[in-house]
């Protein structure tokens, strides 16, 4: 195994805790892929807490910074792991890439498509590895779902249905601010669902029609500037996806994601196939995962689940490590993440314009009505 990468963590808030657990899991399983040599946060106490966590599993505490520019200038780094708010992604990532560092960054890639394009351009210009921390597809269950679809076990894919309905009275903090977050969970989580659609269907989204609403503009005393509900139809060629997301559904909570095909469907519970006498034969997901695992070569299994690790943050970090060492594209690179974020942003653009929009027009910055306010606030 190649020497560990000397990495700096930028942003020590909530999601960074999952990244730190990923680094710890790799160490625990004997995969010494990283040395976390520095941590950075605007709030020094957060950075110090993160440094203590790293010291607990690494045996040595990283240096603490409140300025990422100072950290990059002072430390001998190979790479950085960016876990800051969406609005700052393009500024920090572009700086680090231009400083000769490889980058793994939390999703979404940026707060708008225009901001994301700046990151892609910087990675290309400086010849650096850019990975995006998209972990949903890495769950064994989602790997198994793709395995089922690839093998024709549900027949030809026809539809994807995702609905997520519930309610919370808590203030969402910066995620309730359009200029900081870019959108609600429709955007923040929607990139996960867009990635799963593209990963499972092996198709690109072509057209979107969507409507977003804000039913409850005040939550937990905070006035929101993002939506709290959305419905959309997404065309993936001849496959249709229907999305429902709402945080304004009081009462019964609903959640499901199902990929339907000509023979049956696959969801989080497993595979369900309609047989000739109209019976439904179901295979539990745990059995599908076992079958998928047994079908993998030793090399494939080690790449996807090193030492048997299934923690998705650990495995996305490991894939980044291999991409840097081998100078290859990571599984979810900037281009993949760019296409992922175009889908939920196309829903916003469709709602703003009151008509369907082509996803390609969002990707190529021809449609930016919804994003215009954010771009203007950033000077883009």
C-alpha cells in the first residue's frame, strides 16, 4: 500500500463528524490511507474538538487553524477534505485546487451551477483529482439494487417513485437560507436521489417539470427563504421518475423509493417479481446483498468494501485515496456531481418559469432564473 495521504479537514461542523468516523473506521480496519495533519474551522473551538477526535484514533493530534489559506500555506498537504456550507464551496475548492492540492468535497458540489463550473474549471486547469462525497450509492443495499437492475431481474426499467413526507418544527439554521444553502432538502438531499436515479438507471435526465411551494415560512422562530415542499416529474429517456418531498406534511410520515420494471421492482426491502400466476415473489434485501457480494471478484470487493468496511463515508474516502494514488477519476467526480445537482436545480428552474425545462439547459447555464439571485449575491 502506498504511503498515507497528508490531508487537511476544512469545516468541522455536523457532516465533518461523519467524515471523522470514516477516517477512524479505515484506521481501525488497518487501512492507513490518510494522516489527518490539520483541521480548520472559523470557530476555533470546533476545530479543537475535531483535533481531539482525530488524536483519539490516529495517536497524534492535527494542527488547528481558523483560516484555510493559512493552513494550506503552513502545512505540507497532499489533499483537503472540504465540509463547509454550500455557499463557500467554490471559493475554498478553487483556492485549494489552484494551490496544487487534490480535493474531496461534500455534496452538493456548489450552491449553483455557475459556482460549480468554477470548481470544475479549476480542477481541469491544474490537473487535480476532484471527488465529491456522494455516499448514498455506496450503501450495500444500493449497490445490490443496481446489481439486480443490471442483471434484468426487474426487467426493463419503467419508473422510479420517491416520496418523502413529514413535518418538523425545528429551525433549519443556514439550510433555511436560500443564499447560503441554494435550496431546501430538495436540493441538499435531492442530489443524493438524483445520483441514485442515474446510478440505478444508467441513464441521464433529459427534462424536468416541477413545482415548489413554501407552506410554512416560519419554523422554530426562523423565517425561511427556501421551499418546504416539491413535486416533480423527471424524464430519463423512456423512464419516468416521480418525486415528492415535503417538510410540511403534518400527521402521517411517508418514505419510499422504488424502481419499477417490466417484471417487478426493487426497493429498500428487496426484490419483488411478478410471476405468471400474478403471485409476487420477494427476496429480502439482505439476501440480495449476499448474492451481490458473492458475485464480486476479490479486487472489486476490496475496492468497494475495503477489509469488509460498509461505512459509506469510509468507503468514499478510500475511493478518493485510490483515485489520488492511481491518478484516476474517482467514482463520483466533479462531472458526476455536476449532473447530479442539475436535476434538483432544474426542478427549481421549472417552478420559477412555470414550464418544463431541459436538464442540458441547466447544465449549460442557459436557464438560471431561480439561481440568478444567488449568483448575483456571489458576484458571479
